[in-house]
C-alpha cells in the first residue's frame, strides 16, 4: 500500500496533500476546519482498492493561506489545478463532508466531466437558506432525551410511515454559486 504526504504548489501557495493506495482516484473534501487526519480509518479502508487523496485547504494543517478569497469557487479552482499535478486525468469519485460537501457540489456542477461519482456525507446544502424555513418534526425535540426517544420511535417505522410523517420536500432548482 503506497502512502505519501507532500507539499505541492497550487495557485501559488503550498498545499499539504495526503495520498494512500493505488487504483481509481477517490478525493475526500473534509469539513470546515477539519484536519485530513480525521479520515484516517476511512482512508486506510478505501486505500485497499483505491488511490485516496485528501488535502488541507489553505490555512489548515501545513497548507499556506495564500491570497485567494476563500469561497467554494476557490476550492473548485484549487482542486482542478491539483488533480493534473497528481497525474489524475480520469473522472474521480468525490466525497464531500459537511462544508467539503458544499465544495464538492460546486465542483461537480462546474466540472461534471471530471466526476465519476459524488458522495455527500452530512453535507451542507446549496439550499441551506430554504432548509431553515422548513417545518421538520424530526428536528423539533425539546432536549436530548426527547430527541433520542424520537429517533427510537422513527427507527421502528417503515419507509412509507416515515415518508408520511416527515413529508420530504424535493428541491428541483439550485441557485447559482
């Protein structure tokens, strides 16, 4: 199993990159202010079959902050510049967690030809402002004990019962970045 940690110049600043394994590329974008090392167990499990790549966004770990404005578009540009430097020229599996999920969505929308699959893990939504306005009974628990009891009750329901209870809303349009 191949593993390396190195510093690469991306958009004029040093970026700390961690790679492990060989095979099709899997890129993991971590949550805001989350070190790449938090994904250690996942990286080790995936690296048996894949080349897993993570990097600290500018200002985290040993990555320099640089001069770019820090928005999802900046990360999209950095990732697009980083992949060829790592000799990644085929579409990737992109995993985004929390804020990294928001960045992954931006990357996938702006460069769909570079994406083989997109996996969002507890991702921030591009429609976050619309989600705040929803009445979601699953989020209305008064305290932790009530929340745990609600989760227990929901775990015993069928998919159809949950759909009736929660009444999911489908967002068909996403605002531009």
